[in-house]
C-alpha cells in the first residue's frame, strides 16, 4: 500500500503512530523551514486519536437513515483535522501547510445519451487535505443500487487536479480503500476487518504519506 519507508501498519498502535507522524513532520520540515511543534500538542493529538475508539462500533452497525460511507468519510476528516491544523500552525504559510475541505456531497454525470444529456449520475461524499503540491482526497460512494455495496477510497493526486473531481481521480489508483460489499457485511481494509485500531492506523498512515511525498517533491 505504502512505500517501505513508512511505518508497518500492523506493527504500531494508533497512539504511537500519532506521535510518529508529528515527530516525522518536524524532521522532514526542518530542512525546508525551521518550525516548532509544542510537546504538549503532541499529547493532545495522541489523546484526540484515542477518542476515536468508539468509532468502530458506529462503523460496524448498519445505519438505515444515512449512508455509512458518508459517516465514515466524516469520521476520517474529524480524526485528521487537528493534525492538519497543527501542521499548518507550525509551518505558517510554508509549502507543508495543509488546507482542508470538510466533507461535501457532489452529484456527477456518469453516462450521457446521444444528445450528451446526462442519463446516469453518481453521488460522492468527498473531503480533502492539500499541501502546496499534493492532495489527499477521501471519497465515499454508495454503490448499493448497483449491488456493489459501499466504499471509501483514498487518492493522492496533484493539488492542481483536484477540481477535476472523479474525472481526474480515475487517472490514479487509490492508495487504499475501505470497502463494504453488502448490506449485511462489515467494512474491510486490505481484506481484513476495519477494526477501530485499523481505522485509526490506516487513516493516519494516509496523512503521513501526504506529508512524506510532499517533502520528497520539495527536496528534489
């Protein structure tokens, strides 16, 4: 899923990974711009991650009134938001500052008739975290009408291309996906149950990947 330089998702706790991300951010940013991340904020972020221990039960239970993919995208955004805020505070307006877009719904044409009129649409629930160069896009979709369940995909693409929405996202393979194949099935990631711990660790790894890739691009 991620390069060998990244933390093994099966061998680190979410609590430890939250510290690793901020520590790694300080190291990679130092060669670009001097920053200062308060130690007490690392504790706050670690505690923030622990608050999401209740998310697993919410994710695994069927929700009849709202699409689970939408709730999952919102949970991902809520988990990553404080990290992005601290990185932006520490990096001011530098190249590693992160802008955020809260989850929003978009309806996009998927098929057209011979007059180029849309005859089929797809609904996405999308959020993103963007540095000066790259964007981590989190996109949820309910595919139950096509009997394909629901899914949440993580994409990494150039920030300049995010306005193209699914047209440009389709040009990139997902970094990873959270998948729910049917109404009675549970969410999975890499063919394993999406437990509360995996939810936190894999989500945090996606943010770390955004930071590392941006740092690599800036130092080339």
